[in-house]
C-alpha cells in the first residue's frame, strides 16, 4: 500500500466524512457518495497512469541501482513499476472500503 497516498485520501475523504457524521446538525442524504466520487475524481484527474509510469521509471531505475549495486534490467524496472501501481490501486480500494465501513458504522446506509 502506498502510505502517502492512503493518508492523503483518508485526510481528504474519510476524515471530513467522519466530521460530517458526528457534528452535522441535520442528516445529509447520500453524502458518502459525494466522497466516493471525490476519490474517483482524484484517481482520474490527479493520478494519471502515463505520467506516473514515467516518473516511476526514473525513480525505479535509481532505487534499483542503489539496491542492487548495478544497473537494473528493463524487466526488473517493469516489475518495480507494476508493484508500485498495485500499491497505489490498493490504497484507492482501501479508502473506498473505509468510506463504506464508516457509512455502515454510523448507520447511514
């Protein structure tokens, strides 16, 4: 899991949802869907895969060079990029699950 991304998603979606559930004087219907849509907007707009792969290729080559003590092969860099993409996707999925869990926990579903 990409911890920085997960903390960003929690601080921009889950924490405001908790604050709304606890302190809002009236019930806002379907507010959880707003935060779910916000996660998907972050996924589409801010975390575009092509640009992210380009950045990861540079970071991955340097990271693997330091770790291995030699220049990594393209397949090793590809594996590194795929693992990072899986971690990023896992962060999004866990944030969505947390929002559903909060909705069920506060009995707002």
